[in-house]
């Protein structure tokens, strides 16, 4: 699991982009590895909802959800994070990357740690 900035960097190093909320919800990433189907992963989708952090700075929030909405990629457990969550960029989540032109999803690492 990594911060938002590290997730973006991992995807860019592969020539891909962090998946959007819509891409995650479409299940194109199901079964693409890293044991991320039932773990929270970052999306590039941000919200106007912000949090004031102790230093008085404003922290942007990004949508996170499990990597597979329908099941665990093997046809098992149903979605365990119904509705998703909004994380600050300094929080930790897994990474799944998408190619916006082909719709292909890739998982660059493990979501277990």
C-alpha cells in the first residue's frame, strides 16, 4: 500500500494512469493480480470535500474502493466496500493502473502489505 503520489508515480512509470472511479466501478480490473480485488485501491477521482490538517493546510481527498466490485475475481466474495470511501493523499491504499485508450487495467504490485 502506498500514498496517492506514489500510486500516480507507479502508474506513470508504466505509461499508464491511475484508474478513475468509473473505471474501478466498471470491474475492468477484476482478477488483474496483486490480491487487490478485496483491498482498497486509489482512483484519480478527487472530491471538492477537503479536510483541514493540523498545520492549517487543506488536504484533497480521492476516491478509494476495492479493486473488484462484483466479486473477488474468482467468482467468490461479493463487494466488501460498498459505496467506496474518500482518502486524503497521505493515506495508504493499493494501486491499479488503467490505459485510457484501450481500457486495459494493470496491477503493478501487491495490495497485501
